[in-house]
């Protein structure tokens, strides 16, 4: 299942990347996992991302079966997002990708400061 087949019509890694590709989708997955699952909390955490973009990314994650949107019949209306069982399976991968991303940012900054000293 994880090995490369003799003939591959679709690259499984590309499929994975297509699902998580988007503005801060991985951050949204982590926030939802940490129960920071209301839109206003997400917006507060991602101040440089427009509300429209956050809504679009959440909709795509919902369409891909990664999250579910639960609407509470209250006044004011309350909406929360949760990882599906399927979405839980991607969380560990996303967490490791984010760790690597932070490490790469630090590496680039270190390299940049080393190069500028030359």
C-alpha cells in the first residue's frame, strides 16, 4: 500500500498534498484538534488571513471529509468545527510537517545570517 507500484496512475503523495494545500489549512487542523474550533478563535490566531479565506479553507476541509461543521441552535448562533475520525488520521502527519516547517524557518534564518556576515 505504501510501496511504489510498478505502474502508478495517481501519485498518493500528490493526493495528500492536494488535500492540505491551501492558506493555513494545516494550522486550522491543529487549532480544531486543540479545541480552538470556533471561527472567531481561528481568526484571532490567524490575523493576516482574511475571513473569506479561512471560510474557504474550512469548506474545503469539510468537503474532503477532514472536518465536520456543527451548528448549535442558539442565539447567537454558534458554529464549531471538529475533526472527523478520518481527519484524526491526518493530524499526526500535519503536526510533524509543521515541526519540520519551523525547523526549516530557523535553518533559513541561520543560513541568511551566516551568508550576510561574509
